[in-house]
């Protein structure tokens, strides 16, 4: 079976000369049928630009891409007929009801007229909006609007679904509800490309991930395998500003320095968690007061930090 999303050397540049910005600079992707693929990176890394090229909203500067078996440039209409798209900044008419928007979407996709109301009702039920179907969208909460946007993207039963940061700004319960719906869609065989800057979201949903930074993919693979490659846990230590240089020297004897949140020092403990007590003792012997100390097992944020030298924005 042909992979539903394939990109080779995909590029998108903006501007020219001294103002040239390489938003996406040679992205390669091979997304397999029926998988949830997580696309991670901080704001401005190139996630949304990549999605807009794959969904035919932006023309690539270079490289090639095929989605649902069709070229995104020469067969753009066929791509659009076979994909569903829920973008982060999707515009939804606040004066229309949820049901009216779904009926309009059914018309735009050319569904048989006798199927319109049935399909709209099925999707409202699927995303938990049956009771709100006749309300104007302007009265919906943020979570309700995201669920409606998801329903709109599913009206024509696409084989490939693009979700661009679908849970940004949602409360925890709304986020979990949307996660459950994404899992159900995937169980039904839908291939999902999910862009996110939430590490937990990628860990929960994605079978494989790619991490992009400054337009370039810096890591790719299964989350568990990528975390295992980091190896040792990371110890974060908070010390007074005037002792940071001395503390850095002490920590360097226990492993390689690692990027850490502002105001802390990070080190990968070569000897594992058992070295924590020795670290504390040596800092104390050096007269360094430890204000806070935290040990974390390897995470996707550590994978990102190891690849880029800084932490992923939005990481807890």
C-alpha cells in the first residue's frame, strides 16, 4: 500500500536576498497508512508551514510531496478531495449554527443531498455536540469550536487527516476529550498527521514522531526509542546566582551539561539516579546551598534539547 503522506526535500522560502527566510528547508517524511504521526517543534519552527504545503494551501519552493497518492502541486484538487484539515486558525462563521455549517460543508464536498442531514447528525453525535447543534457557533466555548472544526474536516470521510495544534489553548478536560476522538478516528483506519508543541500529547497519541527546529527535522522515530537514545536521567539544580559557576564545575564531574530551564543548571547523570546523593553531598562540601533539585527520566524534551541545544517551548 502506498504511504498516504510522502515528502522529499520539501522547502518553503519567504523573501529574497538578505531578507530570505527558510521556513522549511529540506523536510523528508514517510507516514504509513493508519498511523498517528506527531510533528513537534516550537512556534515558528516550520510545523504549520509544512502542513500548509501538504494540504495545498502553500506552493513549495522546492522538493516534492504526495498526499493520498496525489502530487500536492500538479494534482492539488485530488489531494483536497481525499484529506480532512483542521487548522489552528480556522475561521468558523459565528452566526451560523453547528448543524448549518456541517450541511454547508456537505454541499461544498458534493455529498448526495439525501445524506446531508444524516451525516451532519452523525458527526455532531461523534464529537459530543448534538445538544448544541442548533446553537449559533458564537456561543460555543473554545473546546466546542475545536470539536466542531474536527467534525467539519470529517464530513467527506477522508483517508488522511491533518490536525494543526488542535488542542492549543484548551483546558485539560477538553484536551483529553479531543485526544479520545483522535484515537477513535485512528482505530477506524484514518491516517493522522498531528502537529503539536505539547510533549505529553505526542507521547499519548503518536506511534512515530518527527521533531523540527528552524525548518529542519532534527530527530525522527518512535518516542520510546528516541528517549532511550538520550540514556541517562537529567538532574536540574537551582543554586544562588553567585554560586552558579562553582556549581557548574561540580556538576560537570557527574556527566555532560544539558540545556535547562532558566534559573537552573542541568546535567545528565552518567551513573543514574543513585548519583543524586553524591551530587548533593559534593555541592554541600563546596559550600553551595541547593534551593531546589529535580531528577527527570529521559523525555521528549530531553530528545529535543539534545538535538537543538535548547528546550521545547511549551514543555512542562
